[in-house]
């Protein structure tokens, strides 16, 4: 007598065959590789020095496994020190680079820190603000500019950079419309102060000028009695 399998029995009988064809029933899907979404690095070397109040171009490269990520959102934050950013957030270009202009704080010797975040990648860039080039001459001499004939008169100016930090080691040239100067030039000290000594044997009104060529001039009017 021929036996027929019911549909349920036939299905159960086929399960081992299907398992053999498709692999062991104990096989599992391979694990998904996990890792950081992105890595962030900048062109500038950490602890770079730049003049106080100057504008620093920051280029942040965003990559994953060494491959540039275009259109990645990047957040910039001044984490320490002072300064202003041209933008707080932007996106990388087709080369995976996000760009921001960072205006440093006014104080020399201050360490400014910029935090850069993209996805779960982050980097911190430290820039040390230093004294900039001589830009201004600020009078230090106070009191009356009247002096007796033949008496020496001391004149002082402070050399500063653009945001007002004292500039040491700057050469200041001195000129006068009459009388004599002890020296034609002097060098600013650690506090940015440069000095000159004026003397006139003849009465009159004279102008003594402190000059940083092509940069700054400060005039002092001296009355000799």
C-alpha cells in the first residue's frame, strides 16, 4: 500500500534538505564593523604662534578611514581665550575640508583654544597670541613741557602693537626743530618704552618727534624759557 505524506509532514521533511543547501542552521550574519564616524585634523600645527588680534585661517580636514567626507557638518567653538569666528558651523567641501577665519584675542601671551567637532570626531587647536609689529606711539611723559634753557628734558613714548600690547626691542628715531638730542634713536625696553633727552641753550618753542618710519609719529612741543 502506497503511503502519502500529508502537507505538514512533507514540509517538516524538507526542512533538513533546505538547511543543508543553505548552510548550517547555526550560521549567523557576520558582525558589522564599527568605528569612528570621522576624524578631524587641521593644517595648522598645534601651539602655533600668531600676533594678537590677527586673523588665522583654519582648515579642518574630516575623514573616515583616511577617506575625505564631503558635506559633513562641522562645529567650531572658541573653548579658551578670546576671539571671534567668521562662522560657528559649516560643512566640508568636496575635498572634505571646512574653513573658518579665527580672529585671535587682543592679549599677547594668551593661549587661545579652538574646538572643532564633526560627527563623533573632534580636535582642539591651540594658538599662542604674541606681540605684533610696532603700530602706535603712546606718550608716557606727563606734566609740563616747559623747561629752563640749558636744562635737559626727558621724553618717553611707549611702542605698542595694533591691539595695544607693549612692543619691546623696537627702534624709535628722534628729530627736533631746534636744540639738541642726546641720541638720534633709542630702543624700547621690556615695557615698550623708548626714551630721549632734549636740551636747548636758547629760549623758544621746539617740536621733538618720535618716529617709527612709515608706521607712527608722535610730536612733543617743548617751551624753553
